[in-house]
């Protein structure tokens, strides 16, 4: 919610996609009203391609109806962690974590990127959480894992943009903190 609040505070329309569609809609309406921006909430399971496609189509319908502007940014924030130590992680749990943290980032990016390319502008931000901190002895979503879905659109900090960024107006950043008192790591 903090990320959506930040975007709304800056004047961006916000779309909140979450497993709990009712809560996503409620929070979107609260944020929209608080910051006087268009807002929309919808249910999505980022690990399920059909669910992601349905969410993208719902957003596209809102854009077509004039209720939302064209998608200009996607913040991939969905992520889960392992409740057990790495060596106790089962293959089933591993697959679930990878499905949400890596495949989910890929599916959401793939669903929303074409519209941004068509419009000639867009931003993709992949975030991991403070659960990426060391000393927890658990498998966590890392900046590397978070950034894998970006492929050639990853922006390597300040400096010259790649030819793809110049041509398509796109960039993709992954951010995480090494621990709660450190600076952000940008990839």
C-alpha cells in the first residue's frame, strides 16, 4: 500500500492488484479519494497466467472507458518468503516461491509491457522486501531474482541509456536492501 500511496501522492493514477480482490478495490478507492487520483483494484494471482491476463484485460477496459490513463508504470511487488530454513524447504514450497517471486514478475511484466511499448513510454520497477536481509537463514527474494524478468530493459543506474531504452522509452529497475539499515541497492 505504501508504494501505491507514494505514486498517488505524486499524482499518478493507481491500480492495486492483489489475491484479495475486494481488499484491493477497497484500498484503491481509499487511496484514490485521499489523493484525488483515479484508482482501481482487482484480484490477481501473479503465479497464474490466466489470472494475470484477466487483470490486465480489466485494467485495459478501465483505460478504454476513460476511467484510467494508459499504463505508464508497473511495480512488481508481490512476493512470498519461506517460513522454514532453506535446508528444510520442500520442492513444493520452492516451486511456490519461484512461481510468485520470479514467474509472477515475468507474467505481470509480459502482460503490461506491450501497452507501454505501444505508447512509447513506461517504467517497470521490481522490488524485493526487507526479507532479503542476510542472517535470516531462509530463502528470500533477492534483487537478482526480482530483476530476472526484466531482460534487456534493466537500467544500470545513472549514465547512458541502452539503445532499447532510447528506442522504446522503457527502463526496468530492481531494488532491494541488504539489511534494514543499509542503502538501497539498484540493479
